[in-house]
C-alpha cells in the first residue's frame, strides 16, 4: 500500500492567489501527488503525496522551477 505523507513547505515569492494557483498546478502534476494547497497569505504550501513515487526534494524542486522559493518545514 502507498505511504501517503503530508508535508508543509515555506514558500517565498507568492504575492497573490494566482501565484498560489500556479504552485498548486505545477506541484499537482508530479506523479504521486494527491493534493496541494498553497496559501499566498501565510506563505505555506501543504502537499500530500505518495512517498514511494515522489520526494519532498522533488516538491521543492518543482516549486523552485515555477519561480518561487521553497523549504521543507522541519
């Protein structure tokens, strides 16, 4: 059975709801991602994913690729 993990990431550079939507769309396309909620007000992105298919580093990489800063919250 898939091991679903929910991680939170600090996300910098989001200024409006469109920024959050772009992150949600980009990260949501990764294989194994179940849900993505990015909040431009708090600067947090919460991602639920299958740890066997995608890693937290891959999520960070996708957020950075979309033009924003990201770091896994410890």
